[in-house]
C-alpha cells in the first residue's frame, strides 16, 4: 500500500524523535538562550524547524497560504510560551504538539475537511517494490499515472475523520513513531495504533482496484 511505502521511506526521520529520550535534547542550548531573551537563538530554532513543520501543516491543510499563516502563529505562540517550557519532552515534540493542535483547531473552526496532499512526493517512490507490484507486472494498469493514484488517495483521505487523517499525516508522511505521535496528540500508543489500523484499512480498501 502506498502509505506503507511512504512510512518505510521516512523511517530514518521517525527515529530522530524516538531515540532522543535517552539523550540530551539537542536544542537545549538554544532553548535556554531563548528563555533568557536571546532572540537570535529563537530565530535559529525557527530556521531549523520551519521546513519540517511546513511539510506537516501543509499535508493537513493542502493550502500554502494557510500553512504560511499557521506557521507564523505557531512560532509566535512558541515564543510567548517558551519560558514555560520545562524540558519534560524534547523541544521537537513540544513544537510539534503546538503545530498539530493549532492546525486541528484551525480546520475545525472553519469547518474545512481537508485532504492529504502528496504532490511533493519524491518521484523515487516509483522505484519502490510495493509500488511497482501495485502498478505493473502484467497488470493492465501498469501505465497508471502516479498523479491519478495520488488523486484517489486524496479522495480516500477525505472520507477519514480529522483524527485519522492526523495520525496518517504524522506516521506515513512525517515518519514519526507511535510513541512520538502519542506524546504529540496526548493519547495512548494503543489509540494511535488503532487509528492507524483503521485508516490504513480504509485507504487500502479504497485503493484495492490498483492491485487487481
């Protein structure tokens, strides 16, 4: 399934968070300087995390203008709140939590049921064994265009609840681990796994025709 392929391609990124608890937060120095009023240190944090957070928010909103506005609000809130950050989690987990919560609130407030955008998926996925198995090998659909597959996945994502779309975004696109998603969303790992199972099953059923 396409989302499983994406999860494997992002696996290394996911380990970045899950392996941190036993190690010092790599952002500790910048965070402490920011808490002491060093705006340049906070600017460094903004530059470091903007690309990662942009991808996450955009995958939830599918709108570049909304994403840009939300990121400004996210970092503004983080700046106002950073003195209250006690280091019980990594700064990475903390800023992700702010981003996810603000994005979900934004979508719910405006009643916008958005789709997951995969327009920026690396073309290298076309070399993934699972993807090749789905779209080729004597299959009359072997010439299927990846954009058509993305379109169908978008349609499937539209049928999921915001909670299920969120875990798919964090796990399959951002490559985060179950434990990290649990901390970000404030739910148990069991809840994360069950939501992923349900979402993956629904997406797989919707895309089943590509396996025929």
